[in-house]
C-alpha cells in the first residue's frame, strides 16, 4: 500500500489526479476531475486525466487493425483461419497452445467484431494515454489470456472466439484506475456499462463464453492493481510488464495443464 507523500505514516489507495502523488484524506481536495493534492489544488493549468493526455492510443489502433484483418481473412472464402486459430480445449491439450492467444483476434460475425472494436476504441482512448503504450498492451494481453483460461475452464469442449475477454479486462482496469483517482465509478458510467455487460453475459441462449468474460475481467483487474501499485513507486514500465507477463504465462500454463488432464487419457 502506498503512503501519503506528505504524511509518511498514513497508507492510502488514492492518488492525485494531476501529478499522481499518493494522498491521504487530510491532503485531498475534491475537484470535478478527481482528488488533487495540496500542491496541485491551486494550479490553473489543465489537469491530466485518463482521456486528455496527449498520447495517441497507438496500441489500441494496432489491435483494432489486426482484428479487422483477421476478420477479412475469415471471410476470404477459406475456413482455415477459423479452424487453425479458434480456441478449443481438446486441441489445446494436443499442444496447440497458441489458440489461447489467437482466438482473441477472431470473431463470429460482423456485429460481434464491430461491438468489440468500438469498445476497444473507447477504452483505448481512455486508458492508453494514462497508462502508456507498454503498460496498456501488457494489461490487454494479460486479460486476454486470463480470459482464455476461464473459457477452457468452464467450457473446455466449446469453441470460443472474440476479443471480449480482453475488453472485459480493460473495463476492469478502467474501474481500478478510476477508483484510485477518486472518480465515482457509477457516475462515470463505467460501473453501469460493466454491470449491463455482465448481465448480458449470464443470459441464457446467447452463446456467450461466461468463463471468457469473467476470466478476462479478473485478469484485467489483477493486472491493473499491480500496474497502479508499481507506478506509485517506480517510473519504469518493466516491473509492471513483468507482473502482467506472469499473469499471462500463468494463465497459459494453467489452461494447458487443465485441458491436458481433462482430454488426455
């Protein structure tokens, strides 16, 4: 737990929305864009928020481009793209572990693609400027692979495709970051959107991977908690990336071990 930058004996989970310094309740000044520290409270310069920092969400745009290209590959008249890259537990057990990653770039139809890409565009523009390219990408892939593990854990013999595993992880990361900055999760719209999507996830008959969505959400939340905690102590992105890599690798190992045990006689 971080400690207040002015009162070293006070632990806190809130950071200044402008400079990022950890602040305790006595040092918090409420503003329309979140809590600010005493040093920043009187400033008239523009506040740095998750949306308005001058960093283009390049990684998000690249991910969108890859998903679109993969969709066109699926629709090019050959079923090999789908059959080679879809997530399917028995094939993971046979050693085709790459499916845990590649399935996150396939989609079941145009509406499925457009829905996920709009969410990725929205969340990318919100999160990547605040996190930086490397941390954003690390959280994305950690959530994607955690979601793949969740998918094979709950439905190991059901084919799964879609970027929604990672999208749910980004929603979880956005909520962690908003909470740490003193932003009201429900008033911001993030809470209601996530709740609505979770309700839809559990509706019967929609052929949605519950394990994929919940696993991605958990992976994204864990990755974001680690990234935020490390960011208060170190400016380098390396430790945060290593934690996200550990989540991703652990998810892959767990998925391979589980499917191998289940489908290998």
